[in-house]
C-alpha cells in the first residue's frame, strides 16, 4: 500500500475531510485528489510533518511503519 493511501485511510477513519485538513494546515486540497487518482509514496516530508502534527500522531504511523500512532513521537 502506498503512503498516500494510508494517510487517506486514516483521514477517513477519523472522519476528517481533505478540505478540512487543507484549510487547517495550508496543504493544497488538490494534493489529496491527486493521491486518490494516483497513489504514491513520494510525499514531501514537510507535508508529512504537518499532517502528523494535525492528527497528533507520528510520521511512522502515517507511513504504516507502526500501528501505534504515538511511536517515535516526543511528549
């Protein structure tokens, strides 16, 4: 599974729309549409950090490297 698919799945599970995430983080909403059309693992690290901070989870969780949302995250 591509990293973008994992992120979109987490958003759906948390009932967060790409529009809402876009408005609250400044990430382009069109990026999420592009991910739906063509899943990718090539994601700008700055966007990963913004999404992880917004969701209160680790980047490793967004990348599917752990099932623990708090793994490798400082308190």
